[in-house]
C-alpha cells in the first residue's frame, strides 16, 4: 500500500467515524428521551449538540477532496 492509498484509506475511515458520531448523538437523544420520558432536558440537548456538531463538522472536513 503506497502512502497516497494509506492517506485516502485513513481519510475515508475518519469520515465514516465522524458520520457514526453524528448518528450516535441522535440515537443517544432518542434513546435517553424514550427511556426517561424527558423530551425537553437541557443536559441531553447539550450532549447531543456536541456529538452531532463534531460529527457533522468532522465528516465535512474529512470528506472533502484535496
């Protein structure tokens, strides 16, 4: 595997991990709210926003071609 192929592979892997982080943030919000019946909880909002925000920003940064 050449250096360029390795770089593309690592960018694709990181892009998928950030997309998974965004999905995990949404799943966290839905599961926590369903389990505890608190659809309007500022603590859950703050955790969800950080996870989804980093997931979307990371996905966009790593999915852009050089």
